[in-house]
C-alpha cells in the first residue's frame, strides 16, 4: 500500500478554510444580531456582551483550527515512510490549515479593538 492515501486527506486539505469561512460568516452574523439587540450597551465585566459573543465565536474557531493543525502535524509525522503521494497530501493539508489559521486570526483580530456597532 505504499503511495496510497486516504480520500479523507482531500477533505483535510480544505477543512481549514471551511472552518475559516464558518468563522467569517458567524462573526458577521453575530455582529449584526448583537447590534440589532443592543448588546453593545450591555457590559459583561470589562467588555460589552456583543464583543464577548464575538470573541467567543472567534476563539472557538481558532481552537478548532488549532486542533486540526495538531492533527495535520501528527499525520505528517506518521506518513513519513508511506511514499510521495501521502507526504504531498499531508504537507498540503498542513500548509492549507496554517494559512486558514492565519486568515482566521487576521480577520478576527479587529473585534478586540474596533467599535462593534456604529
């Protein structure tokens, strides 16, 4: 079975950006929902309820991407001796997940400092 890869690896290559798109969509929806309900004026400790909801959505997606990245690293180490196609697929999944993690971090970072509602 040298050189064979699991069809699951194709999903692993795009999984990071599926999580990123979920984060982007849910952050946008949570922002709109929170602003329409006036959550920006409800304080929960040092932050507003709206900002807290956005940070929780963002952190959940970052955690999911972190777990996926950890799985990709483990899979890459396990596939060292399986042949070129397996190494390529795991390296592609690792690179794609790393890019998706950076994209999620970058697109969510403004919620920590920018006003949530106008």
